[in-house]
C-alpha cells in the first residue's frame, strides 16, 4: 500500500481546505489529516490502519507492521513504547524504540514531513496524528 495517494476535489472544497489550513497554520495535507483525525476521535471513522495491527496472544502482544509479524513483546514494554509514541507525536523531532528481543528493534523516528516506524524489512510512514493514534492503540492493547 503506497504512503501517498492522489485525490481529486472540486475547487470549492479545495478553497475551504486552504482556508482551514491558513486558520490552523498548517499545510493542505495537515488540514485534511486533522479533519480525518477529528472524525476518528468522534467515532465516525474506525481507528486503525491496514499496515499496522496489534493483538494480544496469551500474555504477549503481537505487532504486525506492513504485513510483517514481529516477535511478541511483553505488555509493559509495549505500553512504554506506546506512551513514547504519543509524546513523540507532539514533538518536532526525536525517536522511540522497542526491543523485540530477537536482535531486532522497532523504531519510530521523525522523517521529513512525518514519522517512519520500522523493524527489520517492515516500514510504515505516518503523520503526527497517525503516530499518536498508533501509540493509543498500543496502550489499549497493553491494558
């Protein structure tokens, strides 16, 4: 699944989104991202992303990143990582990491206009709000 997609909107909607981006002092993409994030928070759009999944299996959490199932991790370690992602989403730069125990590390770091989450050959690029949402998903699964 590509990180970016082209969409077509009528010029009236584009002008409205441009005005919203001016008011919020963000880019057009940032304005659209904010609108979607608001709808997720309101419960109108289900949370989650096809390229990121987390599930509890027995006493461990299993993360699937970009189709790659990563080594199971303890809920307390995952919870700490989830909290770090939420904090990182609010910062202009930085990184967070989770030791997967098999000489592999799940890392989230700033990359250009967003954040990259990677481990081994798996890689996912997300926006600030998506990173925070992933952090919240991890925290919820770790409870």
